[in-house]
């Protein structure tokens, strides 16, 4: 059986995959406008991959301005069946400090005003999706197995709180998110996950904790953006190795 095409969406700090043998780049037009950039087609371990930088290849698109619908539609239109999102987040729960990798299993949406469905307009029927479990469990388990196979420590499960951005949160807001049950906080988890579900794409997120959330750990008095950059550089290399192992094994078609 032919392995399904894997789409990889790179977040902050991940605008390219160094281990991707690039075959071509292609601009894809969608009914929902322009994606964040051209899709990059290539192979890793002889497995077909399509990569997209969520914030643009020059990191110029803020989280609330990402055209999530165009991004997901473009990947789907080019044959992607499984999508791994790489996202940098702040750690809320104890033990989720800078450098920790996590594969969440739940999400809470605090965003507003984002185009969050393909089914809108006078000619579209009202369409509901089951979102009880927002991430594809099989793909989640594949990511966890890949991490463990290479000896990479990874946290299984967690609740990703998606905030509007682009500013970081206040300490009081993080306290609220913690009371709501969130364990990590980022700005791009929604509506990306819901749109993937509408297109019947298997979707999972590999989060990279780049800082303690506001009011936590060494972020009690403020968050150092320079420290975030340093953590990103090291942690994203580990995330790339997990993706490489995932594609080497290429399980769960």
C-alpha cells in the first residue's frame, strides 16, 4: 500500500526542513485566497512530504492573520492525507518548561474573528463536525512512538489553549487558562485543527515549549524573547528528528 502523503506545517522558527530533499515548490490557488506561501514538495526517507511555513517563509504573518482555510485547502488539494503541525508554546503546567516536547490530546479555543469553517455563505449547508477528540489519535501515537524510538523524551497528552495573539498573555490570563485545564498556550492551534477535521485530514500537533507562560517559572517578572529564540534553535532540531523517524517508519496508513 502506498504511504499517505504527509503534510508538515512549520510554526515559529521552522520555515524549512533541512532533511527534506526538495523536488519543487508550487504556488497553490484556493477558493479562500492565498496560503501563507508556496508549498514545498520533497521526500524524506523516500516518503513524500509537502511542507508549508505557517507564518510565511520570511515569518511575516502574525497568528491572527494566517489564512488557515487557504493553508489547509491547499494541502488537501495536493493530496495530503495526514498533517503534523509544529507549534511553539508556553508551558503552563508544572514540568512543562522550556525545551519540553509535548503531543497534546485536547484543545480550548480562545480566539475570535478568525475564519473557522469552510461551510459558510448563502449556498453552503450548515455543517457540524464531531470535535470531541480534536486530534487524530493514530497520528498522535505515531509521533509518540517515533520520539521514543530515538530516545527523545516527550510528554503524552495535554490541553493546548489557543489565544488570539499576537501579544503574549498576562499572568492573570494564564491563571485563568490553568483553571480551565490548559497545560500549554499558543496562538495557532485553532482554527487549524477544526479545518483539518472538516476536510477529513488526520491532524496532530507536536508542540515545543519555548518558555514558561507569564507568571510561571522564570517568567514571573516577564518573558525574555531572546531566551525563546535560543530554546527554539535547539528544540526544533529535536522536533525535526522526530519527524524524520516518523517518516522512516511510516506506520498507520
